């Protein structure tokens, strides 16, 4: 069956229906065509082109340096691989902090030039105005509260949030604020599972957890963490499902050794003349001698 005909497109309304039916939502990041295609063909509901690409593929020490142009580059590649999944793109740090006008301009580029079907931004109550402005422009918004990686300099690191009653109350208020502003979903990152469960029960929109326990409406992981391709120790909530870094390293070392020892390429991996061309060449060589 043709791949285009086999898919059943995921949309924002369908995700909201999933919440009502109590069906879990699956989400994974991707930053290029082959990964996006594999994520899509695996049947994930949401494909997130996250600014985590700054650390996973660009080698930055945080998500803060990621630019809008870098997001667009990777988003376009992922767009070519995504058919079924809802394609969501992160607004990078600095692209929405100066106000609603700048946020709209950046979001329009992600949608028009990159093919995003929704955008994600970090922050709670203080982003309510931006969320409303984007919705006025027909751009669906996924919110993100709890541990917000773009705030690493203010937070002083990547630690769990909402561990005190006061901070838990702040996060609960943030969650309600983004729903009231019109966000269609909210990522809950690195918070006690009890708080995530409370927020999930209170909200009408889906919650997507990452380090927020099993009671969220869905879960997301960074692709490189999932397959063991990260170069830093994994967070507590990461469960590696493969060790591609080790397997890839072994493959490269074997290739290098085979080249050095003359084992690659073998005769079966080489091209050959046909018998007639070889015979003609040998005759020509013999005549010249």
C-alpha cells in the first residue's frame, strides 16, 4: 500500500479527543528526514522538532544558543519525513521574549517556511498573551511548564520543579493559565508525579509528561536519549531502549580495521567488467606490448 494512502493524519482535535477517551498520547523528537520518517512510520502521534537539537545535534551546552534559522533548517528536513504525526516546532530562546509581535513573526516563519502544524513555547502565566495572539493568527500552541530548559541560567541547572507546596501551586496556576489562554496541550517537565497527576486531572487539555510520572495523558522523550545516542549522563526519567552509540562506534571501528587490513572492499563488493570488455581490454593491452 502507498505510504501516503496508508496514513491517518493526526490533528489537534484528535489529540483533544484522546484526552476525553483516556487514550495515551505518544510523542518523540526528531531533527532530520530519516529520523522523522522512522518516528512517523512507528506511529507516534506527535513529532516534536525541539530546540533540544542544540545539544543533541549541534553540540551546544544548552538550548539557549539555538537560533530561529537553525530551527527552520531542521524543521524543513523533518517535514519531509512526517506524514501522519502532528508536526510541532519549538520557538527558540529569544524569538518570543520581546513581545507578541516578535513571537507571531517567528511562529509564522515556522509554519509557512518550515511546515510546522503547531508551535511549542516555554512558560506559564507570563506567556498567556503570546498564546492568545498566536491563536488569533490560527496557529495552535503547545505550552511547556515545570523545568523549562531555556531558563537554565535563571534556574541554575536542570533540577526538578514544584517540590514545595508554594512552587507546586505556582505550576498548577501556570497550567490553568495556558489552558485558559487556548493552548491545546501542555508539556509537564521534571516535576513530582503527584503534582503532574493533579494538573492532569484538573485540565481539559492533554498533558504530555517528560519526567513527570506515569499519570500524564501522554509522554515524550528526546530521540537521542531513547536510543542511547547522548554524550551526557541521562536524566533520571530517561529509559534507553537501545544503545546505538555503542553499536555505531563498533561498526565504525570494524570498518576502519577492515580498510587498514585490506579486508574491505572484498571482490563481491567491487564492480567488474563484463567478459567481452575484459577480453577486449586484454587484446588491446597485448597489442601495445
